């Protein structure tokens, strides 16, 4: 696998080495997983902020709720419920 070097502190390297030893995974896979989790958290934090901003605009929030209501009615089109 081709790679790129990234500088990390000695403390972080030691933590990474310990984690690798504890879980039996390569340091690279631990870094990959950590970055993916960080990316996902940033996405969800941004989404949360977007909804907070939307809710602060009462007219826009009401339009959002009305649109959701319309979509809710389409979810069972042609489907039988039990």
C-alpha cells in the first residue's frame, strides 16, 4: 500500500503503539478508523448545527415540518399495514 508520512508527537506515537499492541491491529488501521470516526462526528456536528440554525428561523422551521408531514403521508402509499 502506498502511503504518505505524517508527523505526530512522540506521545501520540506511544499511545498509537500501545493501542496497536492491545487490540492486535496495525497502527495504520487504527489511524484510518480514528480519522473515519472523526469525519463522521464532524459531519453530524455540522448537521446538528444546521438544524439548530433552521429551528431558530420559525418560518423556515414551520416549512420544514409541513414538508415532513407531506412526506409522511407518502410512506405508506400502496403498502399494507399489519
